[in-house]
C-alpha cells in the first residue's frame, strides 16, 4: 500500500531490543519488497518465523490448458459450474499468461488450514458471501463487493459467515503488486483530490490476532504451479505488532467514485489498480455523458496490444443484453468488439446506468484452460451479426 499503518505493540526504535514478559526477545522480521529498496513492514513475533520442521512437495490438480483453443470472442458462464471446497480448493482457473491468472471460486466451506502464495500477489473480489480473512497481519472482515488485496507472502485463512449459502469469488493474481495508478497520486504518494477514491476508503487489518501456541501447523504454499506443505512449529499468527507500508487490505467497489465526462470516457478512467502486466478497472453506477448528441454506449474498438476480460457482477449492461451474473467475456488481442446491434441506438438519450463489473486488460495474450471450453456460450461469437 502507499500509506503508513501500524497495529499492535512495537518498540520505539526498529532493530532494537524488544522483550517479552518472560525476559526473552520478540523476533523482529522485515517483510520487504524489491530486496531492501521497496516498501516494507517490520513485524514482531513471539517465536521464530523460520521454525519450519518439514517441507514437502504435494500434488494439487491443475486446470489443463486448452491447447487448440480458437481465436474467437468468448462469453463464459461461471455460475453454471460449481467446484466445492474452501476458498483455495474450490478455485477454477479460466485464463492465464506469465503475468496474470484469472479464476473463480465457489467455496462451501471455511478454510481449516493456512495458505500463502509466495510467487504472486492475489486480488480476491467477493461477489457473493461474507466472512473474515484472518492473516498474519490481523483480521479483515469482508462482504459482497469487497476487493481483498493479499500481497505475496501473506499467510491467510478465509472463514465464511454462511458456508451453506452461495459464496462466489473472482481471483486475479500478479507477480507484481496491485498499485494505485500514479496519476491518482500526488508527488508525495497521497491520493489526489481528483482520484476516484482516497485512503479512508481502504481498510487495513483492524484487529491483530496474536496466538501463542507451540504445536505443529501446516501451511499450504503456492510457488507458481507447484505446491508445498510447510510444517511450522507454532501458530502462524504469533505477531504482536507491526508497522509499515506493505500489508493486506480491503476496498469495496461501491466506494469507487466514477469519473464522468461530456462525451464517452474510455476504460482507463475506471482504473482501480495497475500492475506491470495488466490493469484492473471497475464499472459502477454512474451518470452518462452530457453532450447533447452524446452516444453513451462504447464505440467499437480493436486493442492490438491487450486482451480484455470483463467479469459481470450485477446490473443492466448498456452494450449487451442477456448478461448473467458471474459471466466472463474474453475479447482477445486484435479482434474488434463493441455493442450488440441496436444497443448503440438504444443508449442515445439515456441519462445513467446501473452496472457493476470488474475488467482486466492484459498486455500479453491469455491462454484458455479447459474450464473455458466447458462453460463458454457457443453462440457468443455470432452475437454481433445484424438480425433481419
């Protein structure tokens, strides 16, 4: 994150003695990025974070690549496919490249163990359901519409409030951080007055859960496409305090203040986060353009340098009819796309729109998995043909 936060008990000076009540030292850990040159957090443990007694490579099923996938527009109906399990084991990956993976999860159980991704930062968008994300930085309550940003290396556990009800999540990963766009920040790193959100909209952990428990705990560790089981000799949530700039946080899509204009604004005005491999935008209810001859529907466009992926959350989408909640559209690099026939004309004169959607634009082509083949709408590629 781009601003300072602290939680729990910390010494007045870093890298100095900080004793426990029994006279022994707390164990200081630097949780850093870019070696020692990026943002960082100093954490203080009851026990050594290196007390791992066993490391075991384990087999985890992968969603196979669809090797001969055709180059076409696609609409995927993810709600029609449900994989049971917790927030990790219920994930189904649809699209991926070297800098991005896009998956959904449909958990019907809380996590009993712990998990961390050491090669990628994770963004979890909560579409349906609520609960608490327990982390080694503290607890973050989550509800529908929340983005949970979990930096690489964070140990976490998702607890659902209602496992027996519908829970749906979109999961996007990146080897580089989810950052606030530079043009949304001033020279000091603070969110500018013209940004669609500010620091008070972001929710860092507010309750530090410190567990002093000396017994074995397993952590599922994801390193690229490989999984390991690390056995830690104590509870992973043994942190008594921390301060710094690197930590997990939440942000709700409904706290995003959309930017509107006199004529149709391109998707970059809807930016939420940037990475080195893609951008993430969201569409929220907003007023339409106010030029007297404005066409609110998006113009046709061909992106020759990016794939466009939209996850549809809810609402009435101006450029297409019959959108199902939880659907994913994928418009590959180089293919023109835009409104369905008649939708451009229907948008003229409209004053506002009610829609929620999450968009990912990648800078490299995405590969499809077999999950795409299983859930894609076969008629979607013909949905722009003029009807007679």
